[in-house]
């Protein structure tokens, strides 16, 4: 440790795993700290070897500046919010994105918001990456907390607001189709938060009603003639 800063050097099977281990080691030594301020130096990316011969682990040095160690980390997180925060950091490490994951919890949901220069990588093409991360977090939360769990919403660079606008437009188009044809329309599987967007948008739409069918995580909205 120099001038209040702290550095650790660790190994792992991959660079991503080594970064995760380094963060855990910093946490063990220093307690709470601002993970987004930690900087990594990749000493070696490691070698897989052939049939286990010649294997070399990845080696990483993690440096936490003094201000990172002094930063306040929320101590009033629920267990579920703390789990979401930890998993979000693991996702960033695995993808190789340096950034920050802010976690906000209310009565119905836990919202994880990624920020940083390369968060577009966490959104992916047509939102496939961020939806996969959200699905993963909800699956883990469901397995861990069962019926007591809260919905986990994952956002980055305002993607969810753009997604909300897309869902509302889809809802209106679908409602017009149902009114015109008199038949039901099943929408794609959505999270509970996204289904709620559709339900609310069509709540006052004359001539249609909505319901949800299926089981998680493949539950979907059905738009029906009223």
C-alpha cells in the first residue's frame, strides 16, 4: 500500500476471472470501496495449453487509489440488491468493460444501471446482451429468493426508456390489429416490468383488453377484443 492506495496481484484461469478474484481480495483487505475506480494491469493473459500441458494462468494487478478506498459504498443494500451489485460487477469484468454499476431499489424492483465509456457493449445488437444479463439476474434472483424476489431491471445508456417507447408503439399497433380483425394477438415473452408497460398503455384503449399467460421466464401479454 502506497499513500493510502492498495494493489494486489492475483491469478485466474482467464483475465476476467483474475479481475474478479482481485476485486474480492481488495474487498477482503480494505472492506467497502468504489470498484469503478479500480484500475487493472494485465500482466499475462495466460495460456490454455494442450490437454492441460503448458497451462499458464492469467495474471492481473488491481490498483485501488486512495479515493476509491475512501469512497462510500451503500451499506443499506438489501441482500438482493447487494447480490445484483456484485453480479453486475462480474458481468462488466467478464465482458471487459470498465465502468460503474449503480443499483437502486424500490418497493417493486431493483434497477441496475451501467455507466461508462463502453457500455454499448453491454447493450449488444438489438439489446440482446442487456436482455440476456437481465434474464440471468432475474433467474438467479428467482432461484435465490423465490416468491419474495423483486424484478431486476438492467439499463445502460438510456436503453430501457427507448425500449419503453418501442413497447408502447407495439401495444398500440397490436390494439388496432385486434380491433380490426376481432382476433387475439400473443406478444413476445417479456419481463414483468415490460408487460406492465403494455398493460398500462392499453388500459384505456377502447375495444381491447390485455392479460398475461405462460410461466416465467416466458410469460407474455395477450391482447384480446373487449
